[in-house]
C-alpha cells in the first residue's frame, strides 16, 4: 500500500512523507485506480496503477485488483476465453458460441463437437464386424452424424468411410480371420470434430464349411496415387465339373471265348481299383485361400489367385491317387470391372490334372487410364 520516508534525505529527524506503492498488489482507495500486483502494461492495470482503456478491474478480499481486458489475448478475471481480437466463437470474452470450444491463453476456438473416443466391439463374425461408441460432447449442440472410417492396412486411412446417424455400425463383406481398424469423427451444424483414437478388431476365423460354401469375398486391386487403376472389386464363382464316370466292369458273358476266368476276374479288379482311386465328383469342392484384397499394378499384367481342390467330407487336399481330370469354370461376379476395358475376360476355365491339388486362377488386366477406386 504505502511507503514512507523522511521528507529531507539529509535530515533523518525531518517529518515523514508517505506515498502509495504501485504494483505491490494492494490498492489504496482514492490514490490508486487499481493494483494487480505488477507493473506490466496491457493487462488491464497500467504501470502507474490506472485502469487501461477497455479494461475492468475489481478488488478481491485482499484488496488486490483483478483486471480483465477483452482482446488482449490473456484469459483473466471472469473471462472464459480471449482470442486476441474479434472472434466468431469467443463472445465478448465472457461466453463461447454454441457448437464451439475455446481453450488456451490466447484462446484457440474450434468448431464442432469434441473428438469421439475409440469405438468398442459389439460382435465379430466371419464376414462382418459390429461396433458402437459413446456420443462426444457437442459443446452446446446435439451431434447429428458420424463418419466411420476403416482399413485393414496399417496407417492407410482416407479411402473407406461411411456416414452414420446412430452410434452403432456394422461393416460386412469382410475377410475371415482378418484385422480391421476403425475410427470416427462427429459432426453438427457448426462443423465436425477431428478423428478420435482408432481401435482394431478381428473377424472370426473361417470354418471349413464356410470356406467351401463362401469361396471368395472379393478380388480388389488398387494403386495409391496412380491415375490408372483397374477396379476388380467383386466375387468369383467357381464351379467343379464332374469327371467322366469310371467305366463299368465288363459283363463276364461278353468275354466268353475271348478271356479265361482268371483274366475276367483280373479285369474286374482293375476296374474297381480305378473307380475307387478318387472320390466321385460330387464330393469335390474348391476353395480360394487368397480372399483379402490384392494390391497390384496394371503393369503386373495379371492377377494370380491360388485355388485348391478339396474333399467336401473332410476338407482334405490330399488326393494324389486320383486319376481324374477335374475341370473348374470361373466367373467374376458383383464387379465393376468391364470386359475389354479393365480385364481381358471375366469368365474362364482351368483344370486340375490327375493328382493335382492346387492351381491358379488367372485374371488378365488391361492397361487403361480409368480411375475407379471405390470411396465407401
């Protein structure tokens, strides 16, 4: 408050002279307009303890001035924000516009809800994942929608997304036993939040039965940053053609006069052995093990997809003793690829030689400059 000393510096016995001390944090009424405990300018109370233009000062119980000056980039007094000047969100430094959030000193104001938390898993199936999440703070407005984004490649965001209005989401047509990462943002009339933290979930591993009945989820190829992309998103139908039936055993009577009894019995045994050398065609199935999206360039020329011949009864691929040629026809279905433009053909055929368990389905790419990358 005050500082006192002799009126004559050379005479200690002279009468005392007292003056207020600006900046000591004690406002002396009628002598100081304010005293905020410092002599810093532009904080509402000047170095000479006068109230600066546009500022407002009030004293606390200790008689120290608490000053605030809207627009000086300092959040002080009863201010809730101060963006350092005119702001569409920080209103007179005393409130924040609905749908916005302001923080820091000087204040940075951002439109939209707060960032959502990471989603949680509701259910995992072989070909789908269901997730849910908690509604974030809308900062005075209700959240209207969410953008759900997903990927099965680390750090590869921005290509697969979908808008949702509820807080649950199910993504289908996925590959069994594969991990997918999800993240989301929230939006309302004032804007959208940034994306929140991501979470990764894995589809259930495929059972033998589902592997044989659902041969392939998709064939996809894309080249990031390329202007020449062929879109093969779709499915492949594989059909196993029945091998020719084993010849019937010759009628013994037809061989009378040509073969003796020992030769007839020997021929019958050979026929039975040949007939039993492999299972009938109805017991064969085919499975494509490469069901996840494939990233290839048109310069690669072809897409090679491994296909295996299996026994439906036990899933075995060991049929090396088979003497039959097994024919397989294929067709690219549910696809946007066009014959002659994206692929040379969308149907074809190949065969498993006797005893062969694995083969390749070949899709030949056509060079073009058509950009067909799907965006959700």
